[in-house]
C-alpha cells in the first residue's frame, strides 16, 4: 500500500504516521480494520480530545497501533488481541526511540480499547481511544461493519424462522442481526467520556431505526 496517500488524514502528525503505518498495513483483506477504520477512529479522537483533553501524539500512536496484532472475530484468541497489540505497540515505539514510560502509556490505551478484553482504562488517552474505537462500531458505520464482518465469517443475515429471537437464544456467530441486541445496542452504556457518550446515544438511535425498518421489511 502507498501510505503517502493517507498521511494528510493524520495531520498534524504526518511524520509519526509515516513511521507507524508500515507496522500495521497488511494484506489480510479485512475491510472493517483497514486504513479507513484508522482514519475514522483518529477523527473521533480529535473530536473527543478537543473536549476531554489528552496528549494527541500519544493518542495517534495508540490509534495507529491498536489493532497491530490481527485476530479474527471468530478466533478463540479474540479476547487477547488487544493485550497482544499493546505488547507489540510498546516494542515498536521503543525501537523508534520512545521512552519506556511513553510506550507503556500507549500500550495501556491499546490494551484497554477492546470490548472483549474488559480492561478498565486508567488514563485520559485510554478512555478517549476506547470511546473513539467503539463509536466506529455503532451508527451507520457500525451497521455496515456488522454485515461486512458477518459476510467474512460466513454468517447468515438473520434466522428466517425467528429473526427477532423471540423463542431462542441470541447467536451472533450465526446471525448478523443478532449482533445488535447481543452487543451493539449495549455499547453506548459503557462510554468513558461525556462527549463520547453523547455521540454514542445519537449513533445508537441510528442503529435502532435501521433494525426496526429491517424487521418491518421482513
């Protein structure tokens, strides 16, 4: 990938992006965790940081490295993905001359961003990254990513016999539509920042309207 086309999106830290992007760009073909995802999370970070504070340089490093170890959604190692990414992020940054303290701050933000890891964020940067990444999992983008990922995993759109799971347990590994009540509708409850929580509520309403209209069509 020609990363030079994307550096301007990470202003004002284009030089840092040029250093870090080669460590995270691969040919895995996961369109839900590609360069567009990184740009969207960075845009969310900028909006949140403007209201919540935090070190933007540390935040960009955390954004770019938060998925530097890729683990598929259906892998038994999924809950360890952010921990593995945090360790790798610290090693990458220290190799580039970052202090052990700064590398550790970035690593913690990376480790704590994941929903499945359930690690409580301690710093402003960790709280902002967690919120920024979760914002990209909900709303209109969240709907698109949900069905894209379901397609990659070989899941069905919904259970034709019981699409609303009225008489069965939710199973979002088999049915994409189940992922909304199983996880996505719950994400807005756990936001760390005031600004993030407000954005999350608006995006949750977008998802709920979509699901309601889909049920109507079914």
